C-alpha cells in the first residue's frame, strides 16, 4: 500500500477551474466521477471489513490533535496504545485519512494485509504537523515517508458524509476514550501505552465505526478547498444539501455495501436539514495560485448582510436560552436528542433547582432547536468569543474540539 501511494502521489489530479449552476451540477462535475470505479471501491470495502475484524488490527482515533499553544502537553497524535487482547490504537488528525481518499481518486485498491502492514509502519503519518511535546513520545514518526499525501496541496478539501467524531448510538467518543496522561507512555521503555483493561465490546464497536467513517471510500469525497471556491456559503464540503445528495447517490449505487456499512458505522437514523438553496458555484484552477475567489461586490454585500443577520439571530437565540445553560444542556442533547425535561432535572439537579418546569422545558427546546438547525458549532464559537466566564469559555472550546 505504501508503494502504491508513493506512485500515485506523482499523478494525483489537481483542482481545475469550473462553474456549476447548482448543487446537482456541481455533484455531477466534481463528485460523481470519484465513485466511477466501482470495482476498486468494492475491493477496498471488503478489505476494510476484513481488516477491522482482525485480532491484530491497528485503529486510528481522531482525537486530541487540537489544543491551544499553552497546552501542547495534551496532544496525542502518533501515540500508540496496545491493549491486553492485542488490539492497537493510535491518535491522529484528519491528515491520516487523506492517503485513503487519494487511493480512491487514483482508482486504486488495497488488501487487508497491505493495510495491516501500512498501519504497523512506524513512519505512518498521523498528523499534519507535530509538536516537540508529541515527538518525545510518539511511536509513529513521519521520517522519510514518501507515501505521505496532503490533498490540500493539490487544491482539495476532504469532506465526510457521516461525521467522524459524533453520533455513535448516543455515546460520546471522548467519554469512552478520555485523554490518557502522558505518564502512561513515559513510564514505558518503548513509548507504548499498555493499559490493564482490554476494550469493551462497545468501545471496540465504536473504534470500528470511527475508523470506517474516517477512511472508507463510501463515507468521503473531495471538493475544491474553500480558498478556491465562491458561492453563497462558506464551505461547500460541509453543506448538508450537498452531503445528502452524495449519500443518496451512494446508497443507490452501492446498496449491498452501504447496507453492511450502515450497522457497523452506526449511521444515525436522522437526516441533516438544510436551509436555503445553494446557487451558482465557481472554483478556480489550483495551479493559478489564486488564494481566494472573490464574488462581485453585490454578491459579497448580500453574503455579508446575510451572515451578519444569521449571527445576530443566533446570538439572540443563545441569549434567550442563556449561554451557560446552553453549555449545560448541549452534551445531554448530543448524547440523547430526545431527552426529556424530567431526565435533564434528574441528571442536573442544581440546574433545575429554582426553575419552574415550564422554564426548564423552554430552555431545553431552545437549545435543542439550535442544535437541530445545524448551528451548534457557530453557537459554541459565539460563546467562546462572548462575555462569559473562563470555565464556560474552556467548556465551549472542549466541545468544539470534539466536533472537529
């Protein structure tokens, strides 16, 4: 697999200029061709299914790769854990997934054995960049790895259909895999953490789901990166209107494979909702080195007005709920979208004290509405930059890290 990546790295497609009248046109021109080699995709699917069921599989976990500069000791990219039953797990960031997406772009496939060898190679790339604190204890070090691929360098942005870091049957991946202390690696002579307990069945199922979400060819696609695209939005790869279109196409073209994936990846039953229709989309040739496609003044003015209006509306909704209240209710709703007022009161007795049942219900419904409208990330960013306590700011930052 590493040799294949070294070869295809030289011939990966770069973003070319183009326009689309709407999302369907954009899908047809940019995304649909990525799924044309069905034989290769089906071969990768089988290799991944075989791999995750191996007793000696190494799983990658996209956690603890983003912190403030003052907290670099909390970073864990490239840190290896071996459990008593032989299962292995390494922390990473989204750069880890890019070679897998590159294989699909190049219409190449790999076997489960090739993947196993790739995952056991100490030169495996687990991060875009590493800090000195990480290099001290990381098992995986990017040294002379010619198979390393960063799709951003070709003008692409890697998008996922089912989010990599959330919606795991109502469970939080950060709670199931809390950040281990550095001492657990420091006390080991070979810089490998060896906990006393093996993975639970739920934890193993979550690792399998997470791994497939991150690298499976039927859960990702690439689009021109944001600095090359102009449309009435911010990041075309994260637009729910486009994601739902891609998902529907995959379910239709790969019914057998997706049916098998749906259970293993713990695909949530609800569908993303989108507001408004994306209009014309323009993107530029990456080789032109244009850093940003600028819309005309009229379009830019409308976009800025719309963005400011949406921000003001969301801010008012947050204030109506209370920013601290939003932070208390947010993790409960993310874990259980249908949680009731009574269940919240049982879990947060201090929060419920002094509030009428009606007031509790109102706050819960307002918080749930913000999350269901796809505004959670923006709400957390507003809280981080708002006039809140240091504890609330740190909590908002923690939740944002979990969303990435």
